[in-house]
C-alpha cells in the first residue's frame, strides 16, 4: 500500500507540477502586498520600528495625520489622471495612424516610439529638466512640468499597447462597414473604436500606474511639489508612518476591484440571452 500510495502522490505531483509552480510564483509575487496590508494595521513601538507590535485601526482612522501625506497622494492622483487622459487620447490616435495608414517615415516613427521606453528614467528625467531650464522654466517647476513629463513617457506605453490590439483586428470588418455605405467617421466610431476599447482601457490603466508611482522623473522636475512616491522616499529617511501602508492597501484594492469588475462585466456580456 505504501508503494502504491507513493506512486499515486508522485503521479499527482507530476500532473499538477505546473499548477503548483504557478501558485508558488504568485505567492512569492504577492508576499510584499500581504506585508503592506498587514502593516496598515500595525501599532509600532517606535518611529523606526517596522515589526508588527500589535493590531490597531488607528492608521485607517487617521490616514491624513502625517504632514503632507494626503496632499501628496492628491497631487499624484491628479497628475496621473490628467497625464493618463491626454496620453491615452494622443497615443490611441498615434497607434491608429501607424497601424491603419501608410506614410513616409512610418518605420522611423515606430522606432522612435520605443526610445522613451528603452531609455533609463534618469536620462529621460534629466533631459526634460534641461529642456525646462533652457525654456526659462527653472523657477516654475511644479505641477505642470511634472504633468508634461508624465505625458511624455506614458505616450510610448499607450501607443505600444493599443498598436498590439489594433494589429490583431481584422481590417475586413472596417471594409465591410465601408461597403455598407458608412463613411470614415462612422466606421471609426461604430466599428474600430469599440474593438480598440479593451486595448485603450488596458493602456490607460498601465499609464495611470506608471504615472502614480514614478519617482525619478518626478523628483527631477517637481520643484517644491511633493507626490506620494517622493513623500515615501522622504519619510524613509526618518521613519515611515504606517499610514503609507494604508494608502498602498487602498490603491491595491481599487486596482483589484477594477480588474474583477472588468472580468465580471465581460462575463455578463458574453452570457447567452434566453
């Protein structure tokens, strides 16, 4: 019986090896998130202590207690929303032009799109700072210079993501709309844009995340303004308040809620009607 049971266990492990390995990788990836959630309920002994000393809801009830924490989160959210909105519109139109139209310099434009993604952030951030200084904006570094900087580096991610979606679409669907006497605007609005929308939404979520947690480019071009990543970096020099973990937990729950909501909405739409 022991040999049979051993062979059965080995067979089960062999059949589920990929699943087990995948679960272990996911557990490894989510461990820092579990720590952040746990620490949001931590009652530390001192400012520099990061051991779990006791359970408390004080951090959740007093999120804005650390000076400038809520202000920095607000700055990050406003910049991320504005930069994502503008970058999504411009990037989606650029992606559509590069996939559906042929023009001189198309190959060069495709190559140039990758440069901000391939360049180190310190290079892009210092280049933007030099641009603002040469434009006599050194004394006006702040919200709007950070906004322009974030639009610049988010554009590449938007274009690449939307291009991938457009490249997988069948162009005959647009040709069929044209055969049914739809003009270019009607074809784009009623056929192309709805088919592009999953890629656009994915690109916008990626852009928001990149903008919200950017530190290097923001730090070089922010002047006296403080964003959430800059607040975390500054707090780390003297002791991180536990409310930072509360903000991280809230952002994670919002992202998880949007993903689960999108999956639920897709299942509802795909459900066959009676």
